[in-house]
């Protein structure tokens, strides 16, 4: 991949290469490039100094000055940055301080000084210039266990940052909109993996991504500005099954909406009419028929998707400019030009010398940290109860999807456990219809 390896204390340390290649770039981004706190930790390490768990923790706290952005970060978390993220790819190396007591720590390597700190400087400078951008949300989270070794495949779950980089390149160099299948064909990565990245990028506002779920309708609708001014005829299924009220309710629910599907409208109708006797599953099917009826009469417009066109990825001009700026930084860094590396190291030194900047970057890292922002069981129960109240008739899968839209990720087993507690506390009702358990608030 472009690096030669030598041994240091039994650990492989890469020599500085002529040019960085994708696999090693992916390792660097996964190790610290997607995390402000990890990039700062590497940048704050002085050459020739061995950092124990206590010492590196004190360095991080002191660098933030009198108004720290992450005051509660614990020493184990910081030391894990060295052990699990920086050491596996040779940015730092384990050193023995006292062989008699067995005390040891980590020291920054030449590779860490020359290559790691340079990239860290560019990443931290980019993060400071874009306060709205979290590196972890932008490049994806590295799974526990740190970056992969040089022999492992590029499409592994821990190659998140490199996959993001590949996606950004596609979005800035190809004609848009793109489909998920287009990215699958050009990058050779699984649709499941790409879909996860696209959904995350869309969740944090970096792209627009719309797709048809596996069990969802292919058809979406939009309002028609040239719709007839008269009331639509009621949808009917023969002379004995006419639905004037439901037809009116569907049309009313479509107002002020854009690119909606049958489930969106069904949920809105149930929320607006809590006494309605329809169950969500049955209502969704009926709403789909009425939407088709209203489209035929010209009140709404049938839109995407189709059997061939099931997803769409687009970006705004502002998003494109952000991507192009970031890719320009990466392209320069990949040349390994000494002047480019020197600028990156200068960025790092200027940042770590300014406690206000360090505190701001640490605050961004804290706000993106799942552990630092973990909610208590009672808080999660309250969120689930609110979701059920806003979406009566939701199943466990529905609740999981709706919670994800609020940036709260829960496994279905945990949702099932908490809904069971809500039912036991008589705050939520549970019913089973066609082997699907659904929930609504108790009266």
C-alpha cells in the first residue's frame, strides 16, 4: 500500500511514504481523522515523552484552559484513544517506563509526528472553520476496537471513514441525482453498507437521500398546484363501499405535504383523528387506494419511485462546496509533499496553543459521543411514550425507525423491554393484530 514497516518494541511502525494510498488513508481517518478529541490527543503528545493514563488525561484537561469543552472526560477514555486507535497503526508506540514496577505508557512515533500530526492539523482546522460539522458525523464512527490492520478489506464495517470519502468523491464528480445502485456498481460495496452511510449523512444534513424501504410502496405523491377547485368524488369499491369521509380526510392530510407516501398520510390521519377505529395496517392499504384515486382525478401527482428507480441522492450547492473543500484537503495531504505536511503540523501547533480552540473542539467531540450523551432508562421511556403518542398504532419496528429520526438508536429488544414496562405502568396499551403487536397511549 506504499508503506514499508520496521520494528519498534515488537510493534510494526511504518516509514513515511512517498504518497499515501487509500488503505492507509482510511486507517488514519478511522484512527483520529473522524474524531476531534483523538486528533487533539495525538497533536498534544511531545516527542520523547512517555504518557501514562494519568499523564495524558491531565494534558487533555489542561489544554482546554479555564472553560473546558469536555471537563468530564475520564482518564480511561483518553488512554483508550492511544491503545485502541493510535497504537494499532503505529502513530504511538508502547514504552516501558520502569521495568521493575512494570509501569508503561505510550510515546508518539516519528510516523505519528510527521504524518499523523500533519493530518490531525488539517482535520482540526477544517472542524474549526465549520462549526456546524462534527468530524464523527461527517466521516462516520469507527467501531470499537480501533482501525483495521493493513491486510483487512476496505469494505469492512470499520472502514467507515474511507467509505464516506469514496461516497463524497462520487457525489462531487458524477451527474446527480445518483441512485443507490449507481454507487453500488461504481464502488463495489454492498447496498446495505452504502444505504447505512447515506441514511446517516442525510440524518445529519450533509445530503438528501430518499429511498423505498423493502416493505414500502414504490409510489410517492406530491400536491398538484393545478388541482381542480371542486371537491373530489368519494372513493368507492362498488355500490356498497363508498368512503366520502375517508376520501376527504386523505385529501386534507395531503395539504402542506411534499413527497409523501401512503403510510405518511395514514399516520397523519390517525394523529388528527384519535377516535378513529381504523388500525394502522388496514388504514395504510385503504389510503393507498384513495391516493391513487385522487391522483387519477388530478388532485395530487404521482411521483417516484419505480421498480427501476428506488432511491435518489442529491446535494445542494452549499453541500457540494463543503465536500469539495474537504476533498481538496485530502488530495493535498495524499501527495505527502513536505511543504503540505509542514502546513498541517503548523495548524496543529497553533490550535493546541489556543485553549479556547481546544475547548471548542473537545465540546464538539463530547456532543457527538454516544457514551457522554447516554440517556437514562427513564428518559428513553419518556421518548418512546412520546413517539407512541404522536404515532398511535406503532409497532416495535415503527418505534425504532421513528426514534432514529430523532438521532436515538435503540435495538428492538430494548424497545420491547421498555414498552413492556410502559404497559405494566398502564401508560401505554398493547394490542396484537395479525401477529403484530402495536402500541397506543392509555386513556
